[in-house]
C-alpha cells in the first residue's frame, strides 16, 4: 500500500536520509566552531559509515558524493554547484560500476534530484518571496513528484495521484 500511495521511498534508506543527517551534523559542527578541514574529515567518515551500514544504495552513494563535494568546494576556493555535483556523482558512480546506471534506483535518484534542482526554484518563486519552511518543503516535494512521474510511468505503468498529498504530508513530517 505504500508503493501504491507513492510514499514507499520514505521507508527506503536513501540519499534524502543521508542528506538530512549530514546537514544536521554539519550545522552542529559549524556552531561548535569546528573548522572546514575537520568538518570534511568528520563528514567523510559519517557518510562512508552510513553507506556501509545501509548497503550502499545508489541514492545513498549519490548523496554522499554530493555532500562531500559541497564540503570540499569552499576548502578549494570553489563555489558549490549542485547540478555539477550531480553530474560528478553520476560520472564517479558509473566509472566505478557501469552497470549501476541501468538500475532503477540509480535512475530514480538522479532523475528526481535533477528535477528538484531544475523545477524546485521555479515552484518556490511562484509561491512568493518568502523562502524556507513549509513553502520550501512544498516546492521540493512537488518538483520531486513531477520529476518522478516519467520514471514511475515507465517502470510501473501508472502514476499514483495519491502520492502528491501523501508526500506533502510526509515531507513536512520527515525532518521531525
């Protein structure tokens, strides 16, 4: 019933979970005044351990690469660009295991994140100038849903319309 309602991804340990954990740890370390290099080392250990403990699913590996690139960029005097990081993650992952690109989890992970990056800001801008909170969650969830629809149609033959309200509700509750 979770697959039919379109919220099975909430239970699957994925890049979303890793991103939430890494963001929380990163913020705590910044507030404690921990420097960039130590933060990078700590996050490297954290995301590597998370990937090992959870079986190294495509979404988790993608998220770990993107988290580390985000932390590495300011250390090297570069600006973090999420689309470039997404492309780098795809390149690294397919170089390590070319067959990975054929898996549905790899394709869903990259397609949905690309959708969030490309559609999310457009949806957020239509909601007004205020950002953050519920509006940001709404924009991310809607853009992820729209981006996932072609893959869902291709792989499962249907689009779960119940997934829109269910994902909005679950998205609001996920950080909690």
